[in-house]
C-alpha cells in the first residue's frame, strides 16, 4: 500500500524509469514487507527553471557555473 | 479549506474533469461541511511510463498483456 | 490507479472518513472508470495553526473573529 | 532542509520564478534559520482546466464571468 | 536533487526507516546518478483509518476480514 | 489560488509559523499577483527520523556528528 512520489530534474530514459520503479518497489517489498502489486511509484520530472536551491533556479546555477 | 490532489493515468475529457471537480467538491460540502468556494481540487495526469505498480511501469504492464 | 490526497482542517469522525472514502472512490469509478480496488484515498488532517490563508493561520483568523 | 512545493495556475515568467525562489528561500533562512543550500523550492503550474474551486474548473469560472 | 515522498501504513521500526532511506538513496545514486547529499527522502506514516482502498478504510477492511 | 506545501524538520514556534505564512503569502501577492485570501499555505513538520539525506536519517546524522 505504499505510495512513493519521486520528483527529480533532468530527463531520464525509459530504461532508467523501469529500473527506479523495479528497485524502489523491491525496497518496499524486502524492507517493509509490502506487496508489489499494491505499491505505487509516481515519477515527476521538474524543469530546472522550476526547481530552486540556494535561492536560485537550477538552470541559473548551471549557467553561472 | 480542503485541498484535494488527484493523480491519475490516462487522459480524461474536459467533461470528466468538470464532473470529478463538481462531485468531489460535493462530497467535501455534504460530508465534511466545507464551503465549496474554499475547496481546491487539483488534477494531475501522470504518463503511464511514469507510474509504477507491481515493480513495472504501467505502459510495460499493458504492452506485456 | 488514481491516488487522491485530501488535506483538511478540523478533525472529522471515523464515520465521515468512511463516507469520504466511499463517495470519492465512487466518483473515480463512475466518472473515470477506475477500479475501486486500485483507487487510493489518503486523508491528512492539518492543525489550524499549520494552515495559512489570507496571510494568517486559520487559528488566528478564528480567534480574531 | 525544507521542501517547498508551490502549485499555481497561469504561467509566470522566468523572472517571476527567480523572485519566488529567491524570496521564499529568504523566508526559510530568516524566519526558520534554514540553510539556503539545503532549501528546495519546487514550482508546479497547473492548467486552469485541471484546477477546481467552488465545484467548477477555473477555466469554466473565467468563461462564465 | 531528487525528493522522494513515501506514504505508507503500519508503523515501521527505526531500523527499517534507516534501510529504506539508505536503499532508496542508493537507487537514486546508482540509477539516476544523483548525489546522495542532495537526495531527500521523506517518510509519512498514514493511520489505517485515514487510508482508503476499494472504497473502504484499511482499518475497516482488516476488521471485516 | 496558489497552494504552498512546506515540509520541514525541527519544531517551530507559533510565532514563526505566523511569520512564514505572512511572508510567503506576501511573495505570492507581490511577485505573482495572487489574492491573499485564495493563497493556501500548509506547514508539515517531519520528524528527524523520518527525513533522509545522504542516505541517512537526519537524527542519525546528528547523533554521529
């Protein structure tokens, strides 16, 4: 029954999505004894101009570096 | 004052969006005595390759069936 | 497969929780053709001093009225 | 270490994004003594047909006014 | 920079929390090449009367079985 | 209409809560031209054993330092 919401920046491949979903589900199953069929994983990519850290957008931080 | 965040897969029509918003608001009003004007409903469609269940992406599960 | 996160203030009875879960699930089933067994509803009560509207906490607004 | 998720309607400029991120981070730093480098701000624009208030979508409310 | 929000029912031990945090972080690092120090994991336990599935609260489902 | 969800560790005073709500609302009003009365701010404190960074719980990191 766990719900895992993952927010991240920078696009990832379908293969990476599969791996994240497979491996995070495995953690829920092995560590928390959850059923895989009732474990939901939601992936949300956030654009770098929509993610702030240290008071700046990630895109600005990258441009300034 | 309730905030209702709804994450779902598969696109839905504007008509369905209106119905969900109208009917879920009605539940907040009738069951929880909330004011409709202060009830927020947020709909977020998640792509099937970004939603995992049973350790797989929904798109892979559908392709494999 | 929908996930419905509901944040609200003011405690509600177990009966009200049942009604909200039952009726919101029904909306997902009837309007969006979702399966009830794969529809998750999560209820989160937020204390009135932790919810702000109009630049004030709800508890302050109530005390000032 | 705070995470600030901001959901809003109507697109905003990159300049506004920068200001929101800068100023909200400043609040976390000044009021809550958090470190700016560990303060995450996530901006999520929600389309007006996906945001409901008063039992209607925002887009319908605007069309009806 | 990923943020992983995990909602689950049934209390878990501190040891399990450590394992989930360690192993989910490892997935972010190995699969998505994220830095561990910028990977946030947030665990939120939801009471069984506040989690609905199949139109019922989890606590009712358990009592009825 | 913005919704601002703020997750943080370490308890804060009611005064700090008021300041955060007041000042973050002000940012929404001044920068994004939002109405204060339709701006929701939700504060959620997360226990340090429920927040992971760098693969560890915050409480463990603090105990090890």
